[in-house]
C-alpha cells in the first residue's frame, strides 16, 4: 500500500548535503574540468616546452617537464580532472613517455566534442565516432610505422635523444643516450621465437649529487652505498662468496620484556656470556656457509662486528632492501632470513670493489645479470629531473628494441594520421562522421603546440605540414630548432610506434568516459578532497576553486 503511494511522487533518496548536476550542465562541468587539466601541461610539450615548478603543501619543490609528474604533484581536487590524470598514469605505465601528448590530445578531443554538442549532436554519436577513429588510427599507425633493425644503434640513439630533448637530460643527451642503449642491451635477451625481451627489472638507477651529468656511468652489477661496519675488515673481495641476509646479527630479544635482576656479579657475567655466545654462534653460522662478504639488511651488533672482522669477512649493515633484492639477481644469491638454516647454496658469487671517493661498493656478478645506471647531477632537483628524463628514454629504447616499430616525430605522425582519418571519415555515415573529423583535428594539436611553444606561428606551420602531407610526404614534421618543415625521421626525431598508439587510445578512452556522463551525483560537495577546506556550494564553485588554484600555479 505504501509502495503504491510512493510511485506517484518523486522519491527523495539523496541527503541534503549532496549535489546533483544533470545533462548539459554535467557535460559542461566535466569538459571544462578536464580541459583545464590538459591546458596545464600543454606549455611543457616538445623540445622548446618550459618546465614547471611545483611546491607542495610541505614546501618541497619539484621542477619538471614530465607530464605525469606535474599532474601527480598538482593538488587536484576534482573527480573529472582525476580521470584525465589517469590517462597520464596509464601512458606512463604502458609506454613510459608521451604523457603530455596523451593528456593534451584528450583535452583537445573534449574541446572539439563540446563544439559538436553545441551543434546538437548527441554525445552517443560523438563517443561512437571517437571510438571508430581511434581504432582506425591504431591501424594507420601500424601501417605508417617503419620496421627497423633493433641492433641499429644509430636509430636507437635517435629514439633516446628525441625523448630526452627539452628535458633536464638535454645538455648531456648524446652521452646519456650511449649509456641508455648500453644498459638496455645488457638486459635484453632473445626468447625462443627470436624476439627481443627487455627486462628493465635488471636495470637499477642510482643517483648522486655534487657532480655533473657527464660523470654518469653504467656499472655491470649493483652498488651498496654503505661503509664496512668495522675498520679491520677487508674493503674488497674478488671471486667472493656473498651472503645476502635480511635478519639482524644481534642478540635475539625475547618477546616479553624481561627484567633481569642481578644479585651478584657472577650472575651478570653469566648473562653477558650468554649474549656473547649467541653472537659468536651467529658469526660461526656465517663462517660455516663459506661467505666472504655479508650484506645485511638489518643491524650487526658491535661484538659480532668484531668477530666478523677477525674472520676476515667484509660486512655491511642496514643495506637497502631494494639493493639486496637487486643484488640477489646480480650475484645469483637468495636473500637469507633464517641464518641457522643457511648454507653455501644460498650464497652468490662475484667481485666486490670499493670506491673510496664515493664511499660505496660495486658488486659485479660472474655473468652479470643486472646493471646499474649511476646518474650524476649537481643538486637534488637537477638529478631528480635527470632521472625522470632517463626513465622515459630507457622505456622508449626498450620498446624500440622489443617492438621494432618507429615513427617520425615532430608532429609528422599526427598530421599524417589526421589526413588519413579525414579520408576515412568519408566512408563513415551519419553524425559519427563529424566526430571522426573532430578526432582528426584534435590530433593536429600536437604540431600546433610544438610550434606555439617554440614561438612559431602555429597556423602557418600547420598549413605547411598539411601541404607536405598532401604531397605524399608522410614523414614531414616540424623541426622546432629551425622552424622548417622537413623529414623529421631523417633529421633523427624518431619515436616508438607503441607509445603513440597508446597515447591515442588512452586519450580517446578518457574523452569518451567523460562524455558518457550526463548526471553527476555527489554526496557532499563536488570535490575529491574529503574534509578539505573548500566550502560547499554549487559545483561551479568547486571548479572555480580548481581553476583558481591552477591559475595561481601556472
Ligand atoms: N627536435 C625535435 N623537433 C621537433 N619535435 C620534437 C623534437 N624532439 C622531440 N619532439 C617532439 O616532442 C614531443 C614530445 O614532447 P615531450 O617529451 O615534452 O612530451 P611527451 O613525450 O608527450 O610527454 P612526457 O615526456 O612529459 O611524458 C613529440 O611529439 C616529439 O616528436
Ligand atoms: Mg617525452
């Protein structure tokens, strides 16, 4: 009976604090939030892109050009904006580079979608058109991409340098590219099918401040950035048996706090003797395994240090867990937890050498399965940005080595894709055709922004590029240094195809996700910062907060 009564009237299911935005308003809200995010990274795109300085609430500073890092560090407080940040994160995970491109394209897709919505084209048609266009774009990328010889060092160098241009890595990019190509080749193996498999797990990056990037180096093996625990220990060991230990060489503490009340000196002595015996036993267990070197993740008691030194064993305490795990690959050891049951089988084999100047140990395995890229930079900020740049370059080189497909950069691929998508649009019927065309226009954002950031006229550039592509010049791109339209592949501006495919796909998916929403129901104010300082109010207020915050930063 009561049920029937409710059917007639609107049922109120939301609390008073909650908010609801529907239809066109919801779309407007979402699109402008997403576009604001995309706008914020645009100025960093390309070799002439600028950097951003991000200051977090604790006052710590990050200076970067890396799209995903900027978005992650920005204190964004908006659910839609966070969906766009996910695009950057997916791009980072899947491809390593191209995060700015992916986000910028997503923003442009939404901008163009907004125009279509204004023309009364239903979002469903736009979504379908975008999806079709992105599928087609992937096929075209595969068709345009060149298959290359993955041993071609010259080409790998171009790929690495293209990725590093305009970043903190720029000044030393030739040298760093050498190191990166070397590093990747050391962790590449050929599988049964003859395909290259690159395992970046075996590549470790260590950073050092106080020196120039040109002093960066590639080491076969790993490093331990610690001192030996005792002065009388050897500092080097060649052909050594190495124990990696993650339990302490200390007196075992009882679980319950025990109070020892000593009534006469003999008792104290007994107690100390017992401790000494325990430590001696542990050291003997180590000696029994045959270890010459112990890298311990936990502490080593003073007395145990003394015994170890007497045995001529090199020991290090409080080594980083990640370093031990990496070393276990380098020297082929297992990380031992239970010393009592450790045996010679758990040990690894290799050479340990000491770098006195930097106060660290180099550990090289017999057939080193693992390399360390030692990145140097003058200060923390410099070296952090260097590391991000090197990471991107490592990923694109690794992709090129395993995938073998590359493209001309500098906007060449985007303009070619746009032109092919416009041809494709002719075969698409209905309103989806307009969406496919809008998709093509969106891709051309890349050369436009590259030109803009280089202080060139973006419209002139695009006109020249389109003309070149109409003439069949598939690799015509913008050389931002000369301002000329030329064959960028020949000029050494080369990108892996996989990263581009990923950027186009994730941009399209994110745009579609945003477009599909016609109703925003929010429990409380429309911000993702729970308990944040933003007062409630209309969603416009929340968004204004975001725009304002970012406006302050840019
Ligand atoms: N010498 C060059 N001339 C013209 N364009 C270049 C040159 N070197 C690189 N590019 C272009 O710059 C773009 C990449 O810029 P950038 O590295 O700033 O952004 P991203 O790779 O999309 O994002 P991020 O590196 O922040 O993850 C690519 O389109 C690439 O082709
Ligand atoms: Mg890049």
